[in-house]
């Protein structure tokens, strides 16, 4: 079978299985690049692809600056592609499994308290000077991400009807494509109320606005618009050691939970991790910090015994 037909069949199968649009795009990008590489090597049929093609493609990615975690993501997507082909008996072996995953850099960036204060101060200053919708939206977005650990897609899809102020909860359409309950503090609920009042005054009582975060044209934000928002904030903050993104806010939320001494089981529930092993990876990663904090603040330090 021609490579391009195998690729098209795989994508059709993912769509039939109701794979998320984001994952479809990720498969299109990764596999599209891999197939382009194979064609450049003179490989036209899927049956001609060997593990050396997979390995050499990944080596090429490394030379272009791909980090181990990015390379591993590509390996997993190529494995999924070949897994489908073996199930359909188009090929006899999953060539992706002949290439081992790389050891990843375990460091995960989180925001320091100072960086968080800087971002909030930036939007507070804009609110005083401009009183613009975008300054209120930016401030509330940071408070929401830091206070709940929501994912970017969950933020984009959040509706006012999902927010229950009296019970201090919100329902979000999560990664597992089902609604999940997320708790919020009274401080966050207060900020949401202030933001909601501003939205009513800004857009007018007669205008319907379904989503919590909107674009200039009063429509739902998109992946691209929220990326632009974070890029703009990154440029203003000029942080050298951390990227401003929804995922960094989520990691920072998890980091604060772990540093507070919260149990791994509780963190799993707060982060809505499906697998406790994912949670344990974070807890283990910040174990040294926990030890340092214990050494510094342990009650026995101040006892004269």
C-alpha cells in the first residue's frame, strides 16, 4: 500500500473512533513529517518502511533541536500508526516498537511567587489605567488557572452556566470528554463575580455572552487567541527561565499542592489525573524541595532540647 493511502486510512480510523480534533491535528503533523521524510529517502510503499527509517527520522529531528520528550511523543504517535497497520494486517510488524523511548529531562518549569506577582501586577496596572475588558480578562484568567489548574481547552470552553458561585464549584468538560467538578476558593469566586459585573456593563445587559472568556468580536476564544494572549504576556514579562502558558500555570498549581504537604491521592483528585502514576511522577520530582522545606521549617528546629 502507498504511504499516503496508509496515512489517510489511519486518520480516517482515528476520526471514526471519535479522537479529539487536537489529537487528529497532532497525528497529521507528526505522521505527515515522517511520511515526507520516507518519501525523500525513496520509500513509497508502507511495506518498505523499516525501523531504520523511523530511527533516522528521529535522529534528524534531534539534530533540528527536538528534545527527548518531543522525540518520545513522535515515537508514540508512530507506534500508534503502525499498531493500526498491524491490526489491519497491512504490515506484519510495528516498526515503531523497534525504537526505544529516550530518557527524558524530568525538570518541569513552574512559576515563582515573584513571577506570579509580576503578572498579576501587570494586569492590575492595566485595569487602573485602561479599565479595558482585556485587562480584566487577563487578570481573571491568571487567577482562574492558578486557583484551579484548568487545562487550556477547559478554559476556552468554560461557560457562565458551568459556574456555580454559591457552591464554589464549576463543571468543566475535561480531557476525558466528560464533565468534571472543579472546586474554587471564595477568593476566586469573588474575582469571578467582579469580572462578571464588568462583563455585563461592558457588553450591555441585552447582549448574550455564553462563554466566560471572549475575543474582541464577543465570540468564544480559540487555541490561537489564547496562545497570542500568553505570547503577549511573555513579551511583557520577559521571563528567561519559564514559558508563559496554560500548562505552566497547571504545573504551578500542582507544585503548590505538593509543597503544601497534600497527599498524592488528594492531588490526583484536584488535578483530575486518571492515573495515580502521573501524580506520583510530579510528587517524586519535587521530593527534594519538600525535604529542603522540612529541613528549614521543621518544628524541632526551634525546640531547645
